[in-house]
């Protein structure tokens, strides 16, 4: 067997073997036995000379036993990444981008947006250039999502479009390379390479550091993949590069992975176990964003409020975590570490004029100290995402959510008592395994009872590897799922409209994002509840400079009096430009 087909390579040789999931490096043709046979590129070009040189260096490179010998014993705490020599079969020059142009396309959640910025930071340092023009790209990378079948189908459809682009590539240009990054690469692995021969590389969520090497392998006419899941990778030392130079807000990843193992969820299998960034690195990133003039930061994690920094020995003296009352975990309680409340406190102190949000939390991780902090700090948004998933205790138990409907409702009341005026958003799944019509009606009643400002509702999509796939039956017909989903959406919109209309007549602080997509005479921004607010672009007074007339720009805080509301949008007229500090006396009624 060709050495490249059997290499199981950790991206850092010190990585524990238990963290290795699946790493594939394979030639563009499948061989049962390979001698010095050369491969042709997908475009039909001969790469015999390149392949011969690559194969000769590969023959003297590391074997599978090399990586077994080099693996080390797991450490108590993660060590900072070290600068490594290139692999023996790839020269340092081959890791350079040589100003090839990269086109990045992002699908899915906010974590994927942040992953795109991390991947681009790594490639930029290797000499690649960024392009927003698909036609001039030399490398196309899709950052993908696997949370539902529809998300994956979107990528398959996109690959069919790119196949045409690749086949029409002029021979005078370097071959076009196409890569799949993120959760879909992790979940489907070799299926992508086998099904779509035009895909050149795969990189899982924990393998972005390896992108320069993977692209170097691809340039020799190979397919290459690294979908290794890590126990400690957080990209803490990499400063993401903002993909939009005019952005007013940014995402900051504070932890990766999830330990909750809800029966329906693929995340633990595509992003691995929970691990948190050191607080010092997070604070440093937020400070830099503040210095760049950004006005809003969203702290990101699959279970963001279960954050736990164990990077220093003294942190382990901290007490055990406190769960929300009436909630349990699917795993053994964790001890020690600096918790989310400590991080939120420190982040909110960096810049009083910077809004702080966080997503996506789990309802179990809302101890009183977190709620008190949100109430006290004016720059922590009074908006909480509280994923319910279902209004039926029976379905919640089947989902392994760790709470009953009663415990969830009690938490909602406690949050509203602790944070007056708080806005709530949630996630719901229609048609989960075994869901009856009565279960569905209970979910509808929860929507009416809580009255969320924002909702994310989806029909259930069974995912391979999940506990539901192995132990439950996807027995709700598709047409029933869709009908129930429509009913959930209808009730949500009705209740959200009622809730949002209570803002009519109130004055709210809005962070301007830019012009409205529907009108060049209107501006668009978001309020504290993260609701979109539309208002006319007009000349107004600047509160900090009485008598000065200005037009609001992206990144400005303005006061807007709300005149109308729907389930998703507020409209109003602008009163003045202000600051977060000066706005408090004017807001509300």
C-alpha cells in the first residue's frame, strides 16, 4: 500500500492517540498496490514529473509506526502550539500560497463564520490572497454545516455547480482546487471524496492549521484530508481576520465542542468534546477588536455558558459549577476552572461602549451569578437565547435535555424576575422521534406561554451517529413534521408580534449596521434585544456635541423612537446620535 494511504497523522505529534478520529491522505486513484504509477490531475493534465518527485520524497517520509512512536501521553493542561517543521514529504516552499487566490463560502451557524475567519487567518499568513470573485479563484473552500439534511443537500447542489466551473477552467491557468471544510467534512469523510471526485481536500473543524499542508499535497495531484478531532484545539493563538472590513460587530469563539450528547444532535460527533480557550487569550482578542473600533462582540460556543478555563493550576481550586434549579447533566459534574460568569465579567469591563452578547447557551448553565451580571452591566445585552426544543416533558426526556417543561418554565420566570425587560429567543424541533399530537400541542402552548421575541424552528432531521439514530425510530411522517412546523411558526409569529408591539412608543438604543436591504433611504440596525430596527436616514443632532448635525454611520449608536412592529422587525424614526453611556436616561418610554 502506498505510504500516503496509511499515514495516520496528528497535526501535532504530541496529540494523544485517544483524540485521533480519522485522517485520510489518499492518491487520486485507488490502488490495491502502488509502485511508481503517476496520477493525472482532474483536468486531464499529466503531473508525472511532479508526482515522481513527490513520491520519491514520500517513500523516505514517515510511516504509520513513526506516528505511534511519536505520540505522547496526554497532558493535564494544553500546551501552547509550537512552530513546527514541515512534514518530510512537503518542502517549506510548497507550503506557501504563492499568491493563489482563495474564495471562501460560509454556510450554517455563527461558529462557521468564525471558523472562516480562522481559516483565512492561517492561509493569509501562508501567502494566499483573498478574492470575492468566484471566477478568479484558484482555491474554493466551502465551510459547511451538518446539523440537518437540508444543510448538507445545499452543499451537494453547490458542488454540482462548481463542477461545471472546474471543467471549464482554461488550461493556461493553474488547476482549480475545491475543498470542503467544517462539520460536513468531519461527518461524511471519504464519502465526499468518493462521490464527488472533483473535491480535492477535506478539513474538519479542528484541522484548519493543516490547510497549507493539505493544499500542498493537492498541488501534486493528490486528494488530501484531515478530519482529526482534537481534545485541546481552540485556535487560541490565532487572531481571526474579519471578512467584512465595514463590520460593526465580531464573533469571538471562547470554547469548542459539546458534552451534552442530546439524542438528536450531531455536534459532539462533528466538533468533538468541550474544551475552552484560556481567558487571557479571549480578553486579548476582545481588546484588539475594541481598538479596531468594533462596537459589538458575540461570545461563541456550542454550549457557551458551560465555559471552564482550566489552563492554569490555580484555576482548579475554583468550586464546582452550579446548575439552573431543576436541571441535570448527562455527564459527571465537572470540578474547578474559571467559569462563564468570570469571563463575562472580565469581557464587559474592557470597553463600556462595546455591547456583549453570547450564544448558544444551554438552559442548565444559568446560575444566579450570570443573571445578576447581565442585569448589572449596561453593556451586556438584556437578551438571552434559551433553547427549549420541545414543550413536552416526555419528548424532552427522549431528547436527553436534562430538564422538564416545568423546570424550563420556572427558569423563564426566574430570568424575567432577575432581569426586568429581558428578551428571550429559543430553538424548537417539530416532529422528533415518537412525538405525538399531544406533545406537539404542548409545544404550541409553551410558545404562547413564554412569548419569545425571536425563534428558530425546524423540522426534525435524523443524523447518523447520534443516539436517536441508534436507539430511536424516526416515525413521524415528513408531511406531519412539515404541518407541525408551519403551526409552530404561525403561533410564534403571532406571539412575537404581540411582544414586539409593546415597544411601540418607546425609545431604544440602536447600533447602526448600514443601509436597509430594501431601501437606500433607510438605515438598519439592531437594538438590545437583537431585533432589526429600520429608520429613515436623516440628519440629527449629536448628543455629545450639542448643535452639531450629523448623519448616522455604521458603528454609531442612535436613539430611535419605535412607531410600528412585526414579528421580526421594528420601525421608527431617529432622534439623535449618542453613546451607550449617555443613552440610559433617554431609553424606554
